[in-house]
C-alpha cells in the first residue's frame, strides 16, 4: 500500500472512531434513579441496589449507566427531577419515594418503574394488585405502617411510659393511616397517644418542645418518612437532649445513637429493587412482576443509649434483638 493511501485510510478510521464509540455508548441502557432523600443518608441503599444489579448481570459503567436525582428532602423538587429523567429518556426508573409518589406515578406513564416504598402500593394507586401490578410499575414495599403496632408494643416493653408521642409528617400520604393504626394499638395496650407533627426541619424544635410541656409523655415513636430519614442525626440528638426513649423504623437510627428500631430490611429492599431492574432490562414486563413484600425484619437495640437514658432494657426483650449495639 502506498504511503499516501495508508495515511488517508488511517485518517478515515480515526474520524470514524468517535462515531463508533458514541454508538456503543448509546447502546448501554440507562437507569434513572430518583429519591426524595439524599446520597448522604442513602449511600448504603445505593450500594445494595448496585449489588442487586450485579446479581442480574449488570455492572454500572460497564454494561449499564445510572443517572441519579436526589431531592435532598426538598419534596417540591421531586416532580421536576422526575420530568428531567423523562426528558433524558431513561430505560427504567428506580428509587425510593413516598412523598409525591402518586404524582410521579402519573408523570411516568409508560417507562417501566421499580418503586421502593414504605406504603401500600395498592392503596397508593400505584398498581392494581400486589400479585399482578398490571401496569408499567412494580417494586418492593415495606408496608411500614402495618408494623407500627409492633413497634409500639416493643417500646411499651422497654419503658414504663403510659403516654407515648407519635411524630408524623402531615404532608406524607402515609401519616393518617399510620396514626389510625397506632391509636388502635395504643388503646389495646391501655396507652395514651399524643401526636406530634413536623412537615419540615423547622418544625422539629417546636414538636420536641411539646414534650417539655407534656410531662406525662414518656416515650416516642418516629414514623417512616423521607424527611425524618434525611435528618435522622438531628432527630436522634433531639431525643437525647430531651432524654426521651424512641423507636424508629430503620436500623440506621440506633446505629447513629437512637434507642431502638424495628422494621423490614431497607438494604434487602434495595437489593431486590436492583434485581427487578435487571430483569426488566432483560425483557421482563413490570405488569408481570409481583410487588414484593418484606421477608426479613430487624430489631436493633442500642444499649449505650439505653444506659445514657437511665433505662434498663429487659433481658427478655434483648433476647429478641437481631442486633445489640454496645
């Protein structure tokens, strides 16, 4: 081959290479991961989501890409972030939402969605039924509200309190059914329930100030909510400041110094979500994938916090714990 012909061929190949690379990159499916919380609070959940993808044969940066959108507790941003991902034409949506979840469901009418939620997906209008979602949405639910009577029972066993406060976010669609369930459970146990409300972080201090006015309140339940998860360190600090024993839904709270938690494993929830996303990328239809319910529950007790509160946890209760933090 003549030198001039060789240079011409080499130049043509070099010019074509970016186009080939772009075509290969475009062929990689893109997942849109949307959450009302923040990466700071949910890094372990993202790791679990990636593990689920890996189990399905997908590795981020190799044969799949993930575009993350975090509302950082500013729930007014959720719909705009969802719209942005719709405009990006991602192949599958995933992530954790409870606030504005109905609106997001309506905004994403055709692209497959894998929800990780604490609510009942049927009551929320996300799917027709758990076994046969019948639409573009499926996922993994913790149905956390149904667990609050059990949390109340555990807190009652751990403390001598006869009046217990319930902290809810009034903007959360799960707030009312959770309150009804806990009120019924309190009556069954012969307890009084006082509801505290916090719709944003500025409401925390006034809500906890009510504990000072109500001397009869001896313990606290903090409900499942993206705002509360984002601000868990602040809530744990306020509970310590007011020397109030509290139970939460996620093990991250006692890991950060809260007294105890009881709930389904969020880590397992996000791993299962990753597996579902992988199955959809391989051709499965969300309508045919049952909305999964939790199979693993964790009861965690922080004994260091109990000692700081002057509280002695009964040995019978410690025997039930899946994890005891010394």
